[in-house]
C-alpha cells in the first residue's frame, strides 16, 4: 500500500514515541500496518498491535496484515491473532494482535515496536501504560506509535502534550481533509449534519469537552494548581475498593475556609485490602470514607486503625454536591493527580435521552477516583468558621 503525503511524514520520523491525533478516515490504520510490515521485514522483531477490544483488533488490522504479509508468512495462529513471518535477514519476526481488555497478558513480555490504536478509548490507560506496557520496551528500547481520534480532554490529550516535556515524544495532528483519497463533498456534508463540537472532534481531530459530561463545571485552568493550602485544619481521605479495577485513595487537606486541596492520589490494581489500609494510614487522615457496599473490607480498615465513617451512596445527590463545590471554586487539584483529572474529563451520562441526562445516573466507568472523591466530600461535615463579637472559633459540625 502506498502512503499518502501526510502518512509518509509520520512514517519517516524517527522519534521513539510518536503520537498521532487524526480525524476519522485519515488512514491511521493503514499507516500502522505499513509500519508493522516494514519493521517485521528488515530485522528480527517482536511487534504488538493493540486495539480497544480483541474483536476490533481482528476487524481493524488482522485481515490487512494477513493479506499484505502473505508471501512471507511462516505460521498463522488465528485464534491468538499471531503471525510469524520470514524476514530479509533470514530470521523471523513475531506479530501479535491484542485487545486492551486483555492487556495484562503482555506482562513479562518484551517488544521492539508497539502500536496502540484508538488510545482515547482505552480505560485505565495511564496505569496500564506505566505498569504493563512501558516495561515491555525496556530491554529493547522499543518504540511506540500511539494513534487516536480525540475523546475529550482525557489521557490522550495529556499524551499528545507529552512532547513538551519529553524529547522521546513527538506529536502529529491531521484532519480528515488531509487524506487526499476522501471526497471533500462527503466531509462537508458531515459538517452540515453534525454538531460543531462533534464534527470538530471526529473529523478535525480537535480536543473538545466530551458531550454529556457529569462534572462539566471542572476546568483545568481554574481547578488544577501547584499551589498548596496556607493553613490546614483537617485531613480526610476517600477510598474506593478494587482489585482488577484500580483501588483508589484520594487524600484531602481542608483549609480554614473549607476549601479542599488534593495534592496526590493513590491508584493501583491488584491491591489487597491490607495493602490499601497500609497505604491509607500513611496519609494520617482524621476520617476515612470508604465504599459501604464492602462491609468486610471496611472491618479490615478499622482493625488497621483507620477511623472509617459511614458514607452516603446517593450518587445523584453526591454528584450535585461535588459539582457545586467546583462551581464555588473550593476544590484544588494538583496536576500530578492524572487519573482523577482524567476521570473528571471523561465521566459522563448515557448518550440516550440527552434531554434527561441531568436526571440520570452516570455510566459506570472512569469513576474509581471520582467515587472516592464523592464519598468523602459529600459525607464529610466540614469545620465551619464562625465569628462573634469577641472571638473567632471553629466548630466541627
């Protein structure tokens, strides 16, 4: 397959980690397959292509790779989506296709080149990149091609901006109009039929706020800061249990004006309740708010010495309370809290019945840190500053 001009610009670049933000039908999958083919052909290489699901890996790239590499295929394992191909150095290269839902199966392996397709759709991306994928590149100094259309200001947005901090990263931005093979009149028709935000995101590859956001009041410019509280009068923490999904602890400092300061987060998979308790103790919180649906685990926290308080499970009321705190500018989050920020920018209501979204419960995903935040902020009764003619004092309500 011949690459068009803009695809060729990316293919010629030698940066170790390339981040491609492009509109629909730009040709990013064809580009990925050509890169895989070229790297497999010229040296002994271990390659992995990762799509959001196993079925998408099969539908998007498998047939293309089988067709393009047919003359040099040595072995095909269709059930595992694996190809062994002969190369020009008289050796073999291995190509694996995987779904993100099975990313844990890559632990302990090593790769020379990885393609991650539709990065913006990957759940728990940061933690799996850091704990699973990045270590597979260490021995080989492997390369990665991250490709996606944007989906709000989530982890893909952070990845796109990584080039500003790390010279190993380089980002590329192309719209659907940059593919010379697409009929312009069809793109223009889509522009007329879609909302401005939807067209800008899907075809112009612009980062826009996700439609139906729960915490639409959250704004990075207003709520993300490196500043610290000048006077801390209390420390609390919210806990959301997990094992396969991340367990989360959000420690919160409260100042004398009842502002909430979140300077760090703990966000890890494969953690036992004892490990969660051990970590929570390090924050020296006076009160801990944990998921009341896990009574056995709460008992373990209490036995460890944590002052665990009962929490409200009223999601709608809890969300409204946290939204109001954002409106008032009383929540301050460190830029180091990447997972919490990601969830704030992706946690959303269902697409159906948009006119009733505000009354519905959010979709149960991208919410581990947010649940921990909601448990603590909605249930905790803050110390309120009161003033009388003779003295200023604090009352813990």
